[in-house]
DNA sequence: ACCTGAACACCGTTCAAGT
DNA sequence: ACCTGAACACCGTTCAAGT
C-alpha cells in the first residue's frame, strides 16, 4: 500500500490527508511516517523539517483554488474564485489557520496572487483600485470562512434545537438578545449561516463596482 | 515580584503577557510557571489544563473590546466597535487564530455577541437583517485583521523598498502582475495596506444600510 | 542516495507526597 | 488548601550508523 519509493509529493499528500482526518494536532512527524510505512526520520530526507512540510501543504491549498481569468469580466471571475476559495477551505479545515502563520509564499501562492491582481488590472482598475478591491473582497471571503469554522454548531435548522436543548440555552440566560436570536432567528425556516455568504459577497462586489464606476478611492 | 498568592487571574494575565511577547508557541505551562516563580504543577491548581487556560485568555480578549451601545445608532456604534476589535487584535496577535479554535464561549464572549445583536435589533433590524448584517460586518473585520497578520512585511512605504531589494524581487520574476503591484502600487505615496480598513468598513456599512432601507434580504 | 535506531531536549499531565 | 518532585507518554530533531 505505501508507495515503493517515498517522494516529497507523497509526503505532502499524506500530510494533507492526515490533517483532513485528524486535524493539525493529529499531524505529527512520527504518525505521518507510520502512515507511510516508514520510520520517522526518513521524512527528513524529503522535507527539511515540519515547518517546511506545512509550507508545502499550504502551497498545495493555493494550487487547488480555481484562478480567475483576466478577460475583463472581473466581477464574474472573482465571484467564481471566491466560491472556490471557500470550497477548498471547507474541505481542508486546517488550512486557514495555517495560511495565517506562513510567511514564505510558494509558487502556487504567487501564481494565485498574480492571477487575482491581473484579473482586476486587465479590467481597467488603477493600482489604488486594485489594492482596495483585492483587500476588501478577500477580507470578506477569508473572514466569512473563519466565522464558519468558529461556529459551535453546524449551521442549518437542526442547529436550533441543539442550542435550546443541549443546556446551551442555560448558558444564554441573562443574555436577552442572544436568547432572542437563538429562539426566533436561527430556527426560522430557511435560515442557515452559510446562506449569508453569497449575498454578502454580492454586497461587497456591488460596493466595489460602485466605487470603481465613480472613480472614487 | 511574583505575587505572594497565585490566583487564576494572575495566571491568565501572565499567560497573555507571555503570548504577547513570545507568541503562542512560547507559551508553555513550564515557562509560564517559571515566569510566576512557581513550579509547573502549581498552575493546575488554578486552571484545569492548558486548553482551559487558552479559553480563559480568549474570553479576556472579548472583555477588552469596546461594546456597542443599543441606542439606535447602529452604524456609528458598530463602526466604533469594529475599530476596537482591530485594535485589540493588533495588541494581541496570538488571539485571532486562537478564537477560531475555541468552541466554549465564556461570559465576555456571550456579552459581546449579546451587545452586537442588541445594537442591531434595537435599531429596528429584523431577525434576518441582524443575521445578515452581523455576519457580513464581522467577516470583513476579522478577515481584514487576518490578512494584516499574514503580510510578510509591515505595511507602509518602507515595505516597498524591502520587496524590491531583499531578493523578494527575484521570487517575483515571472509574475508580471505582482511585479507591477510591488513596483508601481505599493511604493506609491500614501499607500499602506492598513489604510484600506476604514474605507472597506464603510463600503460594507453602506451596503448594509442600503439593504435595510430597501427592506431587502 | 536513502533509510534507520538510539539519543537529546523538550512538551502536557498524573500521581503520590509534602506543608 | 496549596504547592512540589519524580515519572509517563509523548513531541521534533541530531547524529552516527547501516544498506
């Protein structure tokens, strides 16, 4: 089952699979080696150290994201890319906290930023507009995913009953507005946190469009 | 220097100071004990374990944020609160990644959410509008701070020269748009990543105001 | 070139013992 | 009640040794 020859690619893939299954805490050099049917120290022949492995895993994440085309359709392209960012980060929940602490961008990271900047630039954005639009869109996208990962419950209708039943309701006593939110808003038909993403993204894109058309910022 | 009597509060404060100085990696139970002039195992008399200590530290973060008043001035209040969130997270760079992985909200956390929801609710927002506005504003605020913490350089004009000189320019070869951004946009007078925050926040607040006035969402 | 075993300097935490 | 020392089961990583 373990590949005959250990390669850096195999180590990275196994590291990602391991983090997907057991979280970042479950990813230890020793456990990773065990998974690959090899001794812990063998890994160091393909990867400088654990930090380097994490850097490589992060770059793989960037490689999975659908890049925007630079064909002038900035809004549709960045919208599609944003949905892809969210999908990728959902399938690798360990990635976002990790991206935050890595400061050595790999090639896929650079290509990713290049495509995003290029998409806005080719659509006629000035330098200042590119900087503003890119910062605001990504703040929203990454921030939204960050919030999703923080939710103590899966969003969706079933969450509501959990809040009320699981003694979670007791914790809320004394917090009238949270009580209202938990009892009146979350259980409302059709409410689900993740459904706020696309309208929120459109709100941001509308704002950008508005600013650019006016030539402001 | 170390307090005569060890208290939970003293342990939490020392933990925060330690994380401020040496990052989350530098915060070990053993080092924390040393700082308090005590043996490692003494800490466990005031804190169940390290996880519990981190939960308590996160709740202290929420306590530091200026809460919005529920006087109907939702926009001004949430704007002020958002600036406070950013300021607090800047002074405790370890906090954001940590808030993400804690799922047992403490009392300050609950009070914080209660105040935010109350601020919107008292201003006449419907349940669905509160959910949408709160999600979008916080996605932007936390996402922006997240991006700031990821920047490989301090934002600001000095950053520009660093990019070009420090061999960072070499890494950019082949990425034409990034090259343009690094050479033309970042060094431009007045450019600084952190200056995008307030205009970005206003863009989001404008969007919320627009949606609420129209009664949409 | 690639893999290994033993060893080092760390972790968080348990437990029995001290005052 | 509060603090401690020794010990346990882990880490990442170095280094000398094997093939």
